[in-house]
C-alpha cells in the first residue's frame, strides 16, 4: 500500500495546498484533500496519516492510521484508546500555533474587565453619560497568576509583562522554571497562591486532574474583587459557583471563552451572571491568518521529522490527555 496523507481542514487555500503537496512529495507520501469529514468518511482506508480537524467517526474508520496530527491544541476528544484501530497510533496537537491569537484575546478581555468597559458600554447604550463610582483597575501593579504555562500561558505572560504587574506567577504540574514568569510554583500549591491573586488566568487542557479545579472553595480563596479569565476548557470551572461568586460581587468579573455546554443554550444562567464577559470559543480557532500559517508549518515540520524517524514535536500522551 502506498502511504497517503489525508487532509481535512476548512482553512485550505491554494497556497497552503501547494505547501502541503510539496511536503508530502519530499517525504514520499501521496496526499488527498477532503472538503469535510463527511466527504472523508469511508475514504481514508489508504491514509496512514490524517491532518486537520476530522470527526471522531473519520478517525475510528481509518483502518491503517499511524498518526493523527490534529490542527487543534486541545485534543481531549481524541484521547480514547478505543477510537483507534491501531493501538499504537500517534497523536499530536498544534500547540504553538494558538499562543499569539489567544494571548491577544486574553489581554483584550482582561483590560475590558479591569477598566469596566462592559459597564460603560451599557451606560452609553442607555443614553447616559457618567463616570462610574469606584474607578478602574489595571494590569499595572496587579498580581497575576497563570494556571497553565504552556504556549498560551507563556504568550499571555509575555504580553502582561509590558504592563508592569506587581507579580507574575506561573503554575504548572512540575513547577519547572520558565523565564517569562517572576516565579514558578506547582499546581499543587494553587490554594496557597489564590489569596494573593488579583487576576487568575486559566489555560488548562481538559484532564481528570483539571475538571472542576476552580470550585466554590477556591473562588472563596481569591480576594474580594479578583478577576478570572478562562481560555482553556470550560470543564475547569464550577459554573454554578462562578455565577454565585459574580452575583455576590465576591469576584469583580470574569471572562470565559470556553463553557459547558457549547454552544451555550439561550436560557443558560451564565448569560445572566453579573459582569461576565462571554465569547463563543473564538479566542483561538482559525480566525487569525498567522494561526493558519503556523499550523501548516508545524505539520510540515513534524512530517519531516516523522518521515526521517526523528523525535516529533507536540506528541500527546493519550493516557494523560496532553
């Protein structure tokens, strides 16, 4: 069987197609482009590599699949062993492509919360023209904690640094050093750092350890008037507890780009929570040209590594989910 790459991406352009064809040819692979997962179903038996955003059904039906290269950073939906006919199938994500766009989004929503932009928008819409009592807050002098210090958390920290925060703290599983933070701690120390956090930025993958990590008890540990921004996975936050913390004004505001479920029902109580900035999972996606370009480049780099038998970037341990 001649090995083939199956490509399923909705951001394909003639330039990207040329780049992918060239990489496949250099590495000795054929290549097939599918406009959708529906078009790919039943037509990927000769594909040993699939790149893009296929449905689970496409992956489950790929008889000879050796490597699924997801174009997303979050791959929790593709970590089940029973999804793959080949138990040794490799899984990679596109971590490294989304840091720029998600960090920009996160700076935007952080400043909107701190400078009370949503409240001022409502004042103007109502025909009023006044200054709110209580002033505004700033990233300057703020104590910022990043829960998750991968590509997204690090890119956010680099941008926050320009605002001169009082402290920029990073939390990850190992506590390993990261020069973009003032200090690194382990996630196990989360309870100790929450009382000294003005803005909690969350960019965690969905794993058993991260589900519900920000619960009611931990929200209570945050200082009154703190802010929460989550761009990782909606499962990381107890949403009922968040609504209560916002409505009671213990938290001054929150911004969520990820929620449970998605899409959020029109009558969901999150939509009515006080000072909650909701966006429909648009911080990343393929809305920025740079993200698409980097995504293609990451796959082509990894394809060269795979074909040459070199170590691959962004391999996911399906048992851990990251």
